[in-house]
C-alpha cells in the first residue's frame, strides 16, 4: 500500500489503516510506519504524519532516528 501511495488522500488512508490495525490489538512493525513517514516526505505531505508522531505512544510506534532527521 505504501509504495502505491501517490496523494495526500492515500496517506490519510494509510494512517487510518495503521490506527485500525492497532485498534485490533495488533502491532504494525515500526519499519512499515517508517516507510509511511518516508513516503509522506517524498510526496511533499509531511503534515499528514503529525498525528502519528503526536500519538506515537498509543500507536506503539517509535520512529527510527534516520526518519526523524
């Protein structure tokens, strides 16, 4: 899904999927979320990932330092 993302709407769908997945008590590997963040930067929509960083504890996500730099 991440590789096929091409728009801000696609990124929002990825965020929704991540939250939904976590809501079912499943943990999405951090590397997948890192790919989402990198894709948002690549597409020029970094603001779509602000909520992911704001709620990183609840989402059980701790970004790789290379992503935050």
